[in-house]
């Protein structure tokens, strides 16, 4: 068995049935938005490549304010920038 460095493998002198398999890793990092009631969450892009920055915007409904933001059930509110006029919050993934 040899390889030419391009991800191609050459099997030579095969004398029996052979099974090949490959494992692929996603080039994109997935995120799922779970907005609470009384506000919205938006992202500046629908998908992100691994290590790529995504900015999330948290907009409370009328008569509500943003009190917490969680990532994987952990509060990250200290990393959220809140606009004092619009009360909209912003969080960068990096």
C-alpha cells in the first residue's frame, strides 16, 4: 500500500477482499440558538468555520431587558457588551 501525498491511497497486489473506510471531520463549527421568550437572538452568519468569529446579537422585546446570556448552560454575561440606548447585547465568539 502506498500514498502519493494527495489523500489518494494505492493498493497493489490485492489478493483478497478489502474494506476501506474514512473518517471525516467537519470544517464548520456548529451552534444552536435557543432564544428565550421575550426577545430574539441573531448571528451575523449562519455557519462558521472552525476558529472563525461569530457575533451574536440579543434583542429584548419591549418592556424587557437582557439579564443573562448562557453558552452551554454557563453564564457569559460578563463578556456581553450591552448598548445603553437600545439595550441590545452583543457577544463575539472569540
